[in-house]
């Protein structure tokens, strides 16, 4: 199970630049591709609004 981005996302882009496998895509709210996510937690550690939940 991959990390997921909640509705609290403010689309700042911090998580996207931190992801080592480019699993995060941009949009009105960012999203994480569960097929690419390696559950490293890098995205969650940089989210300024804690919008990323652990698996």
C-alpha cells in the first residue's frame, strides 16, 4: 500500500520534488501513483500541511 495525499493538499509541489521515483503527479490536488511509490516517506516529511498519510 502506498502513501496517499489527502484533501488537505495545498498543491505547493514540495512532495513532488522530493520523491525519488517520480510517483507524484501534479493537479488541482497532487496524487501518488501506488504502482511507483516505494513507501520511503520522503514526501510526507516535507509536506508543510501534513496532507500525506502513511500506508
